[in-house]
């Protein structure tokens, strides 16, 4: 193994600053891509899909849990998959292990759900063994084939307008590697992070960055007023970061 050169702290910092320029350019490009994604056309979902859930039959509309946005990941947990019946697919399991606390997504009117073809008792058993807490449903019809995930994993993104459901985006293959954080999920949705700095179409919901953040066990109603003390902390931090090369 041929390692990089060993340099002084000053040389290391100079090298880091040089690379940071490219890293910030990548961040800006990712933001621009998310902005384009928010302007993608939608397609109406006309089929009434049905899933088995822990409490019985549910529809695709039910998977939203009353929220406007839904991300559905197709995980391979079923007969014929390597690891069955003790485990789901190793890759899908690695992805499940890195899913962030869902309270933060829920606070942005977004639900994440997993779906597989395994019966509910098997899903419940594997979830308990692995410590997974995301909602996980059983596919009972052509949902996987209709949305490009019958032979390979992928994230389908949906938006709900009343009782109407629309497919807005699809991420699969290596794109799934980046999924798991609150930010990667929100960036895939039509509403995005819903923060004021984002380039979003006119009329999209937005609020000041940072202010909506909360401890995962203390989120209140979606329209709850941010804690005044937290707003003060955020304001101070934003003043400090203003003009910084490492700021957003």
C-alpha cells in the first residue's frame, strides 16, 4: 500500500483548502440538481394498489399516513433472496441500517415506507431482530413491476393532493447509496427541504433554515412556532457564518 506524502500541518491545511473548493462546487451542483428535481413533471397514479400491513390491508394512499409526501423503498426480503428467512438482502439491510430517525422527515410532511414481498409475520420478525423501526408493508399486486423495482431495489417518490397520488421521482442503483439521511430523502422530494435558501417554484412551502430542527422526541404540530431560545441560537450562528467560505 503506497500512502500519500506526509506533510506539515500548514501544507495539509493548504491541500484541504484546495480540495474544499471542489467540495463546495459539488454541494452547489447537488443543490441545483435538487432544484431541477422539484420542477420535474409528475405522473398520476391511477391504479389502486393494495398492501398488507401490521393491522391489515392498506392502500398506497394509506402509506402516506396523512402526510403530503411519500418515499417508498423496495427492499428484497422474501423467499429466494440470499439470507432468507433470517435476513433481508445484505445490500437492502445495509441501507435499512443507515436510515435516520423518521421524526425529522415527518416534521417536513414526509413519510418513508419500506415494501417487500415477505408476509407480515416475517417482516415483523426480521425488523425486531435487526432493530428497524420504519413502516414496512407487503406487496400484494403489481406495484413493484409497475414502478421499476420488481428485479432491483429503488426509491419511488410520491405526492398526495387530497386523494390523488402522483409519482414525482425515482432513484435506484448507485443512487440508493446516498439515501438514508434526512437530507438525502428530502432532496428527492418535490417540496425539498422546504427552507428559504432553496431554489423552489413560487408558492412552495418554505421556512427559515435550522429553525424547524428539533429533538426527535419533541416535534409538535407541523405549524408549531419555533422555540424562541432556539431561534436566538440559530440567529447567532448564522451571523457568525455569514460570508464564510464554508457556509451553505
